[in-house]
């Protein structure tokens, strides 16, 4: 039996409508596969932990 299991990322759609990138103030898109909110303008991916978006630039992953 594996210790790892994946649960679907779930974020309230109304929350997604009001959240913006803290760096660019631009739109974010939900990447369900990685469980992140992506800011293409800032080239950052913000993690979602336990259904809560972590909107801190220092917690974000840099995109290529």
C-alpha cells in the first residue's frame, strides 16, 4: 500500500474570480494537474494547500 494518494484540487470558483497575482495584479488560472494557481505574467505558480491558495511570491514556483 502506498503512503501517497492524490485528492482533486478544489477551490471555490467565486474565489478564483477575485484572486489576482500579488506581483502583477493579473489574472490567475487554475492548473488542476499541479494543484497551483498560475500567473503567466509573473511566470509564477502559487501552490494550493488543503484548498487554500498560498499567495506569497516567496512560496511560488518559478515557471520556465
